[in-house]
C-alpha cells in the first residue's frame, strides 16, 4: 500500500517480491508490539546463536539441508555493517568446528524490511524477505516472503508452520500461555529457549515481552548491538531526508533505476583473513 501523494512508487525489484510463482510464497502473522521491535529481531545476527539454538544436527527445517550448526558452532560471530542505497548490508562471520569460515550476508531494506538468508549450508539457493507493517503503535503484521532459486516445496513450508499460527493470525505461543515454554525441553538441551523449534514463535517471545513499545532509554547496548545501532542511524537518516526533501530513500518510479546491483543476500565459506565487506567487494568485482 502507498499512502503518500502523487504517483505510487514501483514495487522494489527484489527476487522475493518479483520472482516466478513457483519460486516464492508468503505468510503473515500479527504480533503484539511496535513494528520496530519486530524489525530489530530480524536484523540482529547474534541472537540466532542463543534464542534459536537447537540440538546439533539437521533441524528438519522448511528448506532441505537446514542445519542447527550454522548457528551454534560459533556463538560469537564477528559483525560488520555497510550502508547501501537500499539500507544496510549486514555481515556475520563464524568459525565452524570443521575449520571453515562461515559468512552470512543479510540486509536491512528501507523502510521496514529485512532479508535473512536461509540456514542451509553454502552454496545457498534462497532467502527470506520480511516486512514489518505497523497496524497501530502497539501491533504490527509480519509478512514473511520465502524465495528459492531452485523452486519451493510449498507443501513442506506450509507443514513447517504446523499448528504454530492460530486462526486469528497470531502465534499460538503467546503471553497468555507463557509461550508454552517447556523447562524439561531446556534441561534435555533440545532447545535453548524451551519453546519448540519454530523460530518465529521464539522471536515473538523476545519482542513482545520487551513491552508494547520498548523503552529504549533503559537499554545498555554492547558490541554485539552494532547492527541495531547502524540500522537505527539509517532510519533516522531516512526520517531527516523525508523531512528535508519530501521523498524517502528506497523509492523509485523509474523502472531503469529500480534495480539493486549491490544487493547480496547469501552465505559462503570464505578464505582465512577475508571478512564480509571484503567478500562482497570481491563478488561485486570491486576488490
């Protein structure tokens, strides 16, 4: 939806929005907190090693090859952020138990989107797009777009949601039932959070229990919050641009300009000594 004046901008030409129908699908769920909390849950690469930590080995995820080790082998990733025309490029580099240097490249998209890459071992074939749309100050809708270059097993994706989303389009795990947390599950080391293996439900726990509108004056940000900090800078810069020019960043009405040649969303094993920004410069031919 475009609620501004004049001609609507074009739908951004990202694969998860414009690919052929067999390669993409979408879900939605309503979450009970401010939209920015939902957005920040998707851009933070560090939380996956804790909130979503699972027992070792394949996790039976919605994409073939999803593996818990992609998050749990190294719980202290080296983080880097680059500001881009479409938002921010986010790098998380982990040293795996087999000696590989595992790099994940995710993105923040203006104004309220993210693209987390899938957790299948490299080379990956897909990623997710997520859009956090405010319904009011204390409620938002999380739109989840699934994209894979080799096509999707849509029935399996639907099955992966199982009974986790109720008919009211809210998570079955919610504050009123304490997110169905199972302490025995935590003791068995099946999961870190004790909330099953459905990651969006775990995210909902983290963002909703921070309050309907999180009081950020009480925060104590640390080194692992560099991504949160840089994305907030990008958002504040976008607000200033809108106030000064009347046009927000990330919008295009020209089909020729509605391209993002510097967009990368992937994971890879990189050589020793290479970090995320260096890898992306190499891939883009700028190294």
